[in-house]
C-alpha cells in the first residue's frame, strides 16, 4: 500500500500517520518529494486497511499494490532504479559490461585480470573469493585473503570490484572490500543472506536460482529491498531444463518480462548460462537485443589455467571482440556502451 500525502503536509501530521501505521504493525517507509511525501507501507495489508488511512485529513490517496513483490514492482515505483557507484551508473539506459575471472586465484592473476578489463573499457571487474562448488574437493576460493587481493587489484588499476557472498557472517567484511556484492544462484532463496544484504549500502547483484520462477526471483529481490537496500540488480544466468547441449538454458524471455514487471536493472550472465566460451558472444548480443541493462561475463588471462570455469571463460582478445560486436546492437536498441 502507498499513502500519498497532500502537498506541504506538516511534519507532525506525517509523524501521526507513521504512528498510526506502526500501531497496526505496518512498517512505514516515507519518501519526501519536492512537493509531497509518499509513505510506502510494508506489511500484511487487509482489504479494509486503505479505507482506514484514506479518512485521515492529510492523506490525499491510498493505493493498494496488488503484486506480491510490492517494492520491486513497477506498480509501486514506475521510475527506473538507477544505481550509481562513483562515476559508474547502471540502469540509466546505458549497457554495462561487468567482466572478470570466475575467482581470485593469485595476486598476479587478479592484477593482470584487472588490467585486461580496464584496457577493454570495462569499469567493473567480477571475481569470487568465496566459491559455491558442487564438490567439496574443488577449489573453494581464497576467502578473506581473496577479498583483500581483489581490493588491491581494483585500487591499483582503478576499476570497481564485484564479488559473491555465500555466508551471512561474511557480508560486512565483503562490503568493506568490494564495491558490489553478489548473491549466487544457489543462494537466491537463502533468506537470511538476503536480509543481511539489505543492511549494507552497496549494490547487490541477485542471480536467479537455477529452478526459480520469475515470481520467486522477484520475491527474493523484495527481501533485500524490504530489509533496507534498494540497489538491487537482477541477473538472469540460465535455468535448468531438459537440454544437455549447454550448461543451462538462457531464459531471455525472463529479461523481457522482468523489464515489464520491475523498475530494477536487469543484466544477463551468458557465461554460466552456456558453460562454453564459444556461446558467450552470441548470447551477449542477444541479451543486448532483448533489452538487458548489461552483462556479467567471465574472462581469464589464461583460461586453460583457471581454477574454476575455464571452459566458459573468454580469452582476453575475445573480450575485445565481444565489445566490438555488441556495440552496433546496443546502438540499434538505443543503448550506449
Ligand atoms: C559465478 O558467478 O561464478 C557463479 C557461481 O554463478 P551462479 O551463481 O550463477 O552459478
Ligand atoms: Mn563461475
């Protein structure tokens, strides 16, 4: 439910509405505009709730949000969410390329990676320090040491850094070292982690679970926003289907519907969708064409030596080729790269 107050409502009247909401166990989230204040109301809205608040003097209108993902829906917030980190902007209509190796492996590898990304005009480097691996015997990531190396590479080369968090206990330290945090596909419904991500200020890339419906995906985003962090970037990364010719099936229709349903930026991960580097460029182009706000791509200085996801990691020169080939598509759909 959204409560729109009359223009120039006094502070004490706003407080009165907030108090009334709290009495009914609602959580008020006021937004002060130039002319009027709008209060977004979180909680279990009953059929009679809007009428009750409509009768307050300073209330101009009460709008009931019907979508279950209230804060993530366009119904609630028709303007696009634009995410700014320093001079980098996501969701403003430009096309953002996030690229980097699957993981932080060594100091040399991550600094070399940062240089490759920077040389290709990439402003955000991805690399994981905490790794969700199917096998407990596979490389598990460098942990906090990896976060430190990632930050060092970002600072030395002058590029923003993005990394995955798997454990609620690691959220504060990861937020200290990285500019953007990621919830991986396997943790999309780790609700405690989502709530913790809501408490930090940095943007969160939320990946779609491999068997998650669009509604479940948006409800996961809702957890982060309702916990206080509105800077959520949705990421389609392929879903499990009967097909075995590639790692996952890239659901580009999800991008189209998400752009209709939500004000949040939507990006695509063609690397985890395909599992094969030769599919990454075509899928990136398709992502731009369908209306994505960007892509997150795996690139490694020496993919054959990568400790994880080498087969889907681009060679540095393929990143250059990707950028070159995607530009005309971005232009055709009115996006700047
Ligand atoms: C990753 O980005 O390295 C990753 C593990 O992706 P996902 O969570 O989509 O499988
Ligand atoms: Mn990976």
